[in-house]
C-alpha cells in the first residue's frame, strides 16, 4: 500500500490523460520574464482564485512575481528557476495553474483550493533566464546565498518564506540530464532530496516529514518512471535554501528534473512535474502521508553519472616517439547541449579508457583506426564530426 488515497492517484491519472487540454503550449524553455508575466496575467484573468502579486525586482530590475491560490490552513511554498537555465518547473507551474483554471470544479482540485494555500515564485532568477545562464546578473548562485542574503532575489525568497510561513516547500530545479540511476545505465528522470538541516545528518521533525513527502512523490510517479528515479546527494550545504529552510522548520523537498530519451525540451518531465505537484497538494490537503513510511524515498538509488553524449570505442591512440600506442575508449560531451544535436561540431573529451560500462547517446567504433592520443587527452576540445567520419556507428545492444 502506498498510503496515498485512491482520489490522489486518480487526480494524477486524470491530469495525465487530459494534459493537452490545459498545457500552456506557448511557454517554451527559453521563456523570458516578460513572457512569463503575460501568461500569469492571462491565467489570473481566467480564474479569480489565482492571484498574481509583485514580489520585488531582480538585480537588473526585472519583476519577480508571487502567485497564490487556495484558502486552507496547510501552506505550501514553491519556487522555480533560481538557476536561470533550469526552466522545466517554471513551465510546469504554468501548466499547474492552467489546470486549476480549466478544471477548478473537479472534486480533487476543489479540495486543494479549500484545504491548502499555495504560494509560487515562478522564475526567481529572471536575469539568468533572460541570458539562459545559471547565475544572476551579479554572478551569484542563488542557491548558495541563503546564509548572507546578499542578492536581491535571495532576499525576496527569504521574505516570502517569512511572510507566508509555509508548512512545506518545493525547491524545483533541473539537473544535468546525463545523470543516471545508481549503477545502472538508466537516465535519472527525476531526483529527490529531503535536505539535511545541519551538519550532523540527523533528522529533525521537518526533515522526517519531508522524507515522507518525498516518498509520496515517488509513489505518485511510479506508474510513469519507475526505475528512473534517484536520490540526490544529501551532504549538508548551509548556503542552500533547502537546507536552511529545513532548519527553519519548513519541510522541504528538492526536485531535480533530469533526462529522458528523445525528449530534448524535457516536455515529458514538465508534464510529470505538473501532475506530481498537484497530486502532492491533494495528498497534503488530506494529511495522507503523515503515516507513510519514508522507505520509498530512502531506498532510491543514488544519483550518479554513468552517461556521456558520445563514446568512441576501441580507438588506437598514438603518442609519437617514446610512448607506446594504446587501445582505449573515448567519452565526449557537447558542453551545454543535450540531447546531442545533429549539427554538433565541438565536443570535450571527458574520459579515456575502458568505458564499456557507461551509456551514451551515441556509440561509435574506431576499431582499426589510429588517432592522436595527444589531441584526445581529457578536457581537450575536439572536432566531433572529424571523429565520426573515421568511425562506424554501434547499434544498441
């Protein structure tokens, strides 16, 4: 038994089946702050229960919004895109709001609106989103500014937390889509973390509750991505907002959207985020996971890195006079680009050696081909198409 109600699972199934009826298709991964504001205004106009207010300005003066709905006693805070190049949850938040506007009379959604209050900060880092970069206009990683709150965006998040006083919080990110599940070759679709509240690694009340909430998320997504979920590294990071809030008494779950085969825009993971978050709100509305075991979360394999964009197998590496040749595999990534674009030109060598236990977006054989070992040392930049031209594709086993 998952511990979650049939109504919660039915809501998630309903949202998946009817996704095309509410998804905000016009919102794409390169969404800007001005485009976000337009979408939020349209959603608020469609449903008066969705309220959009001004939370403050970014370092470059772009507006940061606060979206609220519901009138219940259980309070949930969510924030997205504190790293500007991690847009999946921002798009999912728009879909979540659109579902409320489209199906607000659905019994489960009506329960959410009656029993919970939610506050969402979509796109906490609008300057980073504009440039599609991780850091703010001031060069700050917002998830390393919870201690001193030097960035204006960090102060907005802290002020929102203190004003709203949430019981639960969702810290919503994208992670490198090349991460894998444990020792497997499966890409991590979603990774979860109930962060530590201090360096001891022990659980306080907030973290125990967060682990049960994370277990509920695993249960909700099991029908869709079982075997493709992992547990994020739980080393204590005092500068991180998730760790800090856990210490402030709010139960925080970090959600990292990872990779999915043949899904360059993470459209499937965006859909799952919207379904999962509304399912979680319904579970919170009914206090459904209070008695849920945390084992579904705690037993998740670790988030690991066993995937590269390309692997070239069995190349003979020549080093010139005095150093013998050697046969080795070569792992290559295309920096900042995944899945691998067909027109990729430049890549970076990530590893050289025996790489048969690693998965790759493309595998090529260089058996019988001699190439420069000096030009293919780790961290070297290479012409990908030049290596492809020497190789033959390896069919998936």
